């Protein structure tokens, strides 16, 4: 069994996940996830996946990783629904992303699945405009969450 550090706690792992053992004696039970303040942050595209929304529509799921400052390493999520009720907004966000972050991509014959599989956007630098939104419905109603309000070219605006 090999040992490595996970969140400051000693962890032992065998060859499979069933052999994973945690020392939970010093873990905070009610750890509150710290929101990132509203602002613009330098980031990279960490992942981009062609997938399906909860309602069964085609969707691109994007993860951005902040690359500088106090929140370096934090991940932000964005989802662009490309069918059904969210199509108009999803396509507008996708086009803005492509124009600002991947300007070489042909917009006249864009295939989102191929784009995601090729990894064209992975590692691209950009600026994410972050805001805080209160959930209006569902299980998390009333909770505050970070939302990617806009995607800008690298070095746009001031960083916090």
C-alpha cells in the first residue's frame, strides 16, 4: 500500500479503489466552499466535453482554471446547451467563445463534437468574468454560486 497526501490528510491506497483509506479525524464536517468574488480572472480552458444536458439536448461542458492571483487553481464551470430551450443562448455563448478564444475555427461549418474531441480549446488562455448568482429553484434554492458571466480574450480588464 502506498501513502500520499490528500488535502493534508494521510491516505493509503491499494491497487483498487476498494483499498482506499482516509484519516478523517482532522476533517472539518461543515466545510463551506468559498465563493470567488465578482471580477475578471486570467484562466485557461482546462477541459471541454461534448455531452448531453439533463433534458437530453446536446451540450458543451467547459471547465476553466484560474491561473493567477489569490484564486489560482480554482475551477469554474460553464455549460452551453445546443438544442431545445437553451439553444439560442448556448449558441450565442459558443460563438462568443470561439471568436474570442479560438478565432481560427471555421464558424460556417462548426461541429461541436469534433471540436471537443480534437481538444482545440484545451490550454487556451482567456479571461473569465465571474459573478455571484443566487439559485432560484431546486435542491440548492437560496444558495450562492459562482457563474461565468462572460468569456474574454486573455488580459482583458483588471484582475483582482
